[in-house]
C-alpha cells in the first residue's frame, strides 16, 4: 500500500504534464518507478536499524561510481533507443534520474543491517550460476520458439521489424537491456521479490504467494497503462496484466531456486522487458510461456508451503522485538 501511495501520488498528476511536453518533470516519473525499491529500503531500515556496521566511505564511493555509470547508460539509452540528440537538458535529466539507481546500488553497502540484508544478494548471489544464465535467455528462447510453434500450427504470426542483426542494433539492444537493469532490476525487484515475496511465503505456498504478488505487481502499473506514459488499449492492458500475474510464478521459481537471490529476478526482469521490445509476441509464445510456468509449478510442487528453514522465506519481526531494538 505504501508503494502504491508513493508511486501513484507522483504518476497520476505528473504524467499528463510530461505527455504535454514538460520533459523537466521526467525524473519525477522515474522516482515513482523506484517506489518499490525505496519503500522496501525504508521499511527494512525501520525493521532492523541496529547495530550499525560497515564503512560509510565505501557506500559513498559506490554512490558516485554508480551515479556516473547510470548517467552514461541513461544518456546512451535515450540517444540509441529514443533517437534524442544530446542536449544540456538531456544530460541534466539523465543525471537527476541516475541519482535513484546510484542510491540503491550504494545501499548494497549500507551500514544499516536491514538494508544490507535486503540487498546483499545483488553482490553475493546464491545458487548455481546456471540459473543466472537461464534468467537471461529464458524469455528470448520462449519468444523465438513461439514463432516456430505459431507457424507449425498455422497461426497468424507477427513479423518483427528487426530482420538483420547489425552492430547498430546490437548496441541498441545492449543499452535497452542495461536501462532495464535500472528500470526494473533495481527499481522494482528489491520491493516485489526482495521484501514482499519472502514474507508472503511465510503464510502461503510459493504458487499462492506468486498469484497474490502478481496481482499487486500488475495493478501497480495501472496509471501508466491507462492514459499514461506507457498507455495501452483496455484489451492490451488486461492481457499485459494477465501475463504479469503468470510470469510472477516464474520469477518466484528463480528467487527460490537461487535461495533468495534478488539478482536472478533482476536479470530476468531486464531480459523479459528487452525481449518484449525487440521480438514481437505470438500466440505460440504465450502457449509456451504458460506451459513453462505449469512445468515449473509441478517440478517444484509450488502448491506446497516451504518449510520454515527454507532460505527463501523471512519471518517478520514482532513488534516487541522492534521496540527492544
């Protein structure tokens, strides 16, 4: 609810102004996009504030380095993907937006235990490396195989605008992916998977927890979809919401298989968005996506609750322990 309040309070009044050409307000849109991460970081700091530990200088240095790299990625994305010329306004807007991912990345080394524990798996990933590779290639494979399935079944198959893979397209895809590592991997995953999912799995099975979270994750996009900066028709929006709710199960599978690693869902998130932008979907891809979800559900028996000792769940602290801390 805090995430909804934070993001929607920015998106609902600001998006019409941005659509009217007030580009200087774009950083406020991105501030709303970082709502899940910022709320999760704030709540983690409140839940487990002490004892403080670590080197604050390390966090400050990380912030500066992450800010510079993020700003370069954002500028490059607007130039390569949005075909916008480099201007002082673009550089300033990119620099302001870059403060958000820089803050999240610097929080990896926070001296506050709650924040550090929340984000630790970004830099100390768990589980087999193969899961991270699979997170990168799963959606491209499903989308490409979906085209073949559609053709084999005689379905109408969309034709992509991208027929040849040249160096310019590779660079465009690269910066789109890196932008989505920021816009999704860092802005959303600390909240949805890092904070909410392990707590939902205390009371519910991974499958039920995923469906609950999927609904909240999908509806969170509503102001952007209904007449906002990412507007869609009602039909496309409902399909998009349904897909988000379904793929949440796959995100949960990766999260649990990597023993509560946020990095795996973050890579999956960026790969999913990039795939959807450069490979047109098909009915065959949707069929394969649903089949993959069903396979993973049965493979790990996701309808069963996880045992208390499973590292993919977190038991919330009681109010008494909050007071004593």
